């Protein structure tokens, strides 16, 4: 071999403007992660939600015969489905990141040639996939016990996807911020659960005192549940148009924050 031959540096592989293959691979990793334990990630939420339905129907059904002109269980069912969707979307992304950080294999996500935007999209869509899968499973199971008329399929699909995206991104932010499982539990117990239960899932906010009614109207969880329910029963507590816009704005803000956290390596890179 001649000594005077210049050795050229390796040419980096070009992925184009977007690394579609890498993004798809990371997305499939997130989807297969929850499908691997489907009994825990999909079947268990169905059982839990049906238990909620039975308890509230037995406890309040005779008292609250109708809410907004529909039977109470028919009013309650969409809220329970939406609650299952968002809680599981949050659990998917938050557990994925915090477990990777605690076990020390977060590098497997950071080392591949993926930008912060591509990582955000892949992991968040994995959470959306789980949320929607749980929603379909819960909805089909609940339809065996409760009449589930469909008034507006577009509203149902929009709020299911946008709601699960919101909680997926919130779960990513929590997972990135948290240093241990206790921190993640604090986010769940003091942010996600209160906002879920105080969003009109089990009641109409028209029954609230004026102060609490006003507070409910600034809760983004209210709009996702109210719009989702309107897609089934055709009536809502708030403006559907405002809810659609609020969901879009909230998702955009969370998307930009999450992208920035991943792009800068906040609490992920030393």
C-alpha cells in the first residue's frame, strides 16, 4: 500500500431532511414495548374503567337519572373512555423515558442520528398509539353495557388523538425532568390525576359554583373530555370551537417545549 495516498475521512450517510427510517424505528420500539405486555397496558385499563362505570352507575345512577337530557351512564361513559385514553398515553411516554434514565440505557435513544424533533415525534406518537388502542378497547367493551350513540365521529377522533398527544408530551416532559420514580409519581398525583378528576369526567360543570365553573374553563382536560363527549351525545358544557382551538394551542406549546428539552439534552446529557 502506498504511503502517499491520502486517506479520506468517511462520508457520513445522508438521511435527507428527515430521518424517516430512524423515526419509524423508534416509534415501532415504543409501540412494541406496550404491546409486549398488552395484558397490563390494554386489558387492565379496560377492567379498571368498567369498574369505575359500575361503581358510579350503582351509586349515582338512581339519583342522577339524567344529565343534560341523556341518561347518566350515557353521559358518564365518554368521560371514562377519555380518562383511560389520556392516563395511558401519559403512562407510556413517562415510563419509557424514566425507566431508560434509571436503567442507564437512555443513550440508546440519544445516540442514533435523530434530531430532537424526530425523537419527540416518535416517542409521542407511541403514546398516542397506546392511548387510542386503549380507547378503542374500552369503548368496545363499554358498548356491551351502555348504549353508545355516535353523534360526530370527527369530534371523537380529533379529541382522542389530540388529548392523547397532549398527555404523551406531558409524560415526556415529566420523564425528562424526573430523576427518580418518586418525582414521576409526584407529577402523576399532583398534576395529572387532579386535572383529570376535576375536568367534568363524572359530572356537568354547570352544577359547579361560579368560581369553580370559571376554574374548570381554564382546565385543558375539561376541553378534551367535553369535546369527546359531545361527539357521542351531541351536547357540551362549553364551546366546542373553543375546545378544538384550545387543544391545538396546548399541544403546540407542549410540543415546542418537549422538542427544546430533547434538542438541548436537558437532564439527559452530561
